[in-house]
C-alpha cells in the first residue's frame, strides 16, 4: 500500500484507484474475519474503513518498526472496530493476512475482539468507550514534553461522544495546548440501540466547538476530502492552530455492502455464512473462499506472537531520606508531598524534559502537591474535577518514560475510577496512584468520603502493588522505593496527623537505616502470647493497645504490614506460630487485609485463632477518634479483643 504526501494538493488519480481497491480488499477481510469467528462488529468497521485507509497512509508509522519512538500515534477509541483496524494494518504490511483471519477472536490469540497492543500497530487496548481520547491526550502531551514534533490521531465513534469522559478529555486537551492531537469521528449516526439521535440526542459538532476545538466536516467515504482534512489539521490550517482539531466524518454504517448499509443490526453482529458469501460476491471475490478458510481454521493452531508493549524505561535518581523526629506531629500526606518535591529537585532539571510528573483533581493542597507544583510547574497538571479522564491520561503518560504520580482522595482515586484503573492495568501502565483521605479517618466529611472498600477493589487488579505506610517516616521510605519500581503501584494513607512510630527504647523505628522491602512486614513489638496485625493509621491505635496489654502483663507482638501486596508471607508464617492473631484495620472488614490473611492461612492449611476487627459498614460524620471508638477500633477495644482471643 502506498504512502500519501501531505505536501501535495490532493490525492492523484492513481492513489484514489489504489484506495478503492484497498477498500474492497479490507472489506473482504472484515466480512471473512467476523463470519469465521461468528462474532464481531462489521458495520462500524466498514463505516470507518475509508478513514483508516487514508489515515495510515498519511501518518508517520513504520510497519517494520511499529514502536519507533519517533512515530505518530494512532489510537482507536472505539476498539470494537478491530476487524477494520486489523484489515488496514494487514494492508499496510504490519503483519500477514493469514493469522488474522485464522485467529481472530480465538482463545490465546493476539487478534482480540477489541483492539489490543499485542497486535503490531495498535497503541492502546480499548473497548470501554470514552477512554481512548484520554489516552491520546497522554500520548500527545508526552510528545510535547519530549520535544517531539509527532502527531497523535484518535479515531472515535459518534455514539461514544455521549460519554462524560470525552468532554473531560476535550477540555484537558485545550488547557494543555495539544495542537498535535487530531480526532476523527465516525459519524454514521447509528449505534446498538438504533439511531443515535433517538438513543441519546446530542449536537456533536456544537459540543466540540463549545470546548474550543477546531472542527472540519467531511464525507467520510470520500478519500480526497479525508486527505485534505487531515492535511489541514496536520499543517494547522485551521481557525485556531493552537488548539486540537476534530474531523467530523459523515459515514454510512456497513458501507460497501448494499444490504448492510444503514442497518444497525450489523453494528455488533457477524453476517451468517449465506449472507457473507453474497457480500463477498458483491465485492468481487470468490464466495467459496469462506468455505475453504472455515475448514483451514478448524485445524489452525494459534501461532502469531503477541507484541511486547512494556512502558518505556526511566532512570530516576533517589534523594536521601527525610527523617521526622519522634516529637514531630504531622500526617503521612505531608511526608508524601515532601518526598515528591525531593524527587523533583533531584530529577526535574532545568532546560531538560521533566522525568517526574504529578496530576491531581482540584485537591493540590489536600494531597500536598503544592511544593512539587511550585518547583516544577511544567510537570504539574491540575486536571480539575475530572477524575475519570485524569486516571487514564496519567496512565498513558506513565508508559512514555515518565514517573507519574496521580493523587486525590480515596473515593476518587479508587472507587470512582476503578474502570479506568482496570484499563490501565490491561495496558501495562506504570502509574503511581498515591491516595490520601482513606478510611473512617476522613472523619467529619462523612460516609460519602470515607473510602473503606479500597483494598477489596484494588485486589481485583492483578498487577497493582499496594502499600500503606504507618507514619511519615515510613511514607518517605515507601515513596522513594516506588520511584525505582516499574509497574502500577497504589500507596494509601489517611487524613489525620499521626504519631511517629518508635522502638521500645524510644528511638525511631523507620530511621535513616531502615529499608522498605516489598513483601516484608515490620515487627514493631515482640511478644509470645499472640500478634496484633495492622497497617496505616491503625498502627498508632494498635500500639496504644499493645501498651495496655503490656501494663497488664500480657506481651504480644505488633506486626505492621505496610506491604499489603505483595503479601509478607514469611512474616505471616512466623506470626502463625504465635497462634492468637488479631487483625485490626480501618476498612470494611469483609474485604480488607484480614480476609486476605484468613485466605492465606486457609490455603496453607494453617490453624490459628484468628479474629478480624474492622468496620462493619458505613460510618457517620465525626472525629476519627470518635468514629474508631464507635466502630470498635479504639485502643481499649483492640486490647480487649486480644485478651479474649488469648483466653478463649
């Protein structure tokens, strides 16, 4: 397939003829792939096909080196049009046709039903509509931060414009000057439920213009119009060249197959074999090819290799630890803010692209990012009250060779954006989510803001590590540790000021010689009658309970598990030898660390006297101490439960 020179006035007659033939070849692949798989989305694949063919011919992409850093990015936001995308990638030589047709939508195949990065040429796993534009924003901003003059193209459906996250992304793109971002909207006016104007009326053009984007309208099946629109957008021959551009392409669902056109039935349904043969014949191909390929597919083994798509590496210089004295009374979030600033001072050097980025959602002061912002304003992104977009854009940025911190309250960082974190996980991002204001420790803000379910939610994301510091000193150690670790990591903390944890002799426990090691716990106190296991804000309450017990002559161990995932299995096995174990946490008791520990012991066949102490449901407004007493998490009740366990 030929490339198209945007410096030309228009496509030549030969190029137009080439595109017409390519359209038929790709339409054939779309029909064959979906019918052979007996599922898929042929309608939107056909309506987007003309745009895809011109776009890949214009964009700076290299099928021999699909991950070249000096490349344009093409994000397919409506990932269900994978048959069309894969067909065009075949046409441009990213991979041969055969494995696509034989392996599409089969178990273990790279060619999934929605586009995935395991296929060469695919930049982002999509499917949950409305997230692709946010990912494209992250890529576009990354290119600008690196000083690269490449473009990011994002193909979207018209139905997904109904998503609120799309508007969040549009606003963010304008605020942060993403003039290198070009969106193409497949405006076929149909979705699963039928006519988009009836499913959910909206004025797409007017809404895009209202967010200060440039808009170019074209016939989405006219190759010349598509080419000229892309040329204008790339060369910034638009009303406002400092802003991103959207190409609104009027198209026909099922284009190219007469009996499929303008029929929403074929949005997400493959043609049955008899109709597929009619479609192939209409396109000028042998309909019997379907039977031949069907037989071949029966004995075809999945063989096409999945393309690796790890985040770009980054080298970070780690500053010396900040140590807080035992008489310091501060919160873990302030220690986080200080650690983040120290990292920036060490790595975000003048006249060089920043290595460390920070994003928040109108909570800069509460999550203590003010120092970071002041020192490195170019690396700080105030994203407004737009958590869904921010979680995705932060994830996309983290794949581009930046250490990215996304910080907000627990209910926004976990509960509200679980779907976005889930897609980040599938895309192998390397995001550091540092969440403040967790648990009933949020206090007076009340149950709507008391995130007491975060562990239960995060446990469902298999690649996320989870760390919960006990005090400001351990917070500093953990932040410096995660700055060196790849992959997705969650660090959580409460709102309140906490005591500095000390050893029995009064010296600091998490001092300058302490080293935080994922998968290891901290034996804050030692005793033989049992063990209190806790983490985070509860550590100081458990320590007070330990002192109550000691004064009564009952010596137990206090085990702080800051590394919740990976779980400190060796320490838990050691704790099991003490037989009496009480888990204390500011979390919904059914889904917290206690349930994970109970499962661990059960699967190991270890018998212990285990009691789980946590919250049984939403709390009310009130001071943290009042709420913890109401929930049975005050030192006196912790000590009483430990005594009952020992004496049972």
